[in-house]
């Protein structure tokens, strides 16, 4: 892995652990085993490097979600697979956690990949809910956009509750509750 890649991957890891505010250029350089000159050779500064890292994290999250959401199965089964997929619940969502960082939220450029990813996920989930309604699996009165937002809120809120309690049980409980509400009509 070259220096540029090490810098991006180190920044991704540190942003997930510490957030933008808690991630200094010096910490990035130490984590990547790169000097200051190398960092500034590849990136204009911390915001430029953070943007590259956030974009990479967002792309990875979309690819992982798409892999689960496009797998074979009914709409309910695909949503269930997305909700139950393996995650490091106690670390939280590497994209969602960035919404808690005031400097990321204050920057249109840094916030854009976060917002775009969450929007993409909501739209993708809404499409699956619509598909389930068309197949008679979900009630025809469900609003697909609202259900998609609820799925996303359950996942992101589940991370918060799990981190607060120090146990993935809160995340799992929220997922089970949502799945019970979405259970196909019989």
C-alpha cells in the first residue's frame, strides 16, 4: 500500500474512532507511518484528506448495503438481511457518526458524501418497500419513504443505544421490533 493509500485508510480509521475534530494531522501521519511532507504532497491539508477518506467510507458503505439489498429473496427478506447483517455495532456507523461532528456538518463539502449516502440508502430501501407493496407482502397503505426513513433511523439509533449501554442488545432489540412491525401480511 502506497503512502497516499495509507494516509486515506488511516484517516478513515481515525475518523471512525475519534471524529474529525479529534483527528489531527499529526495523528494521521503517525498512524499511516508517513511524514508531514508526504501528507502535503498528496493532499492540500486535513480537509482534503478527510474528504477523500469520507468518500471512500461512503462508497464502501453503499457497496456493502447494495450487496445485501440486491441479493436474492423477497423484499422482506432483503430488508431483514440488511438489518441483521454483521456489523461492529459498538463502534457505530462510520458514516452516521460523522453527523455528530460539528466541523463535518458545518462544511458543505465534507457533509455532502454523508448526506448523499444516507439519501441513497433511503431511496434504495424505499424502492424495496414499494416492491413489497406491489407483491402484496406489505400493506398497500404503507408509505415507502416513511418506512425507509424508519429503517434508517432504527439502524442509526440502534448504534447510539448500543454504544450508550455498551452492549449490542439495544441494537438487536430495535431490529427485532422493526422486523415484527414489517412482518409480511399473511
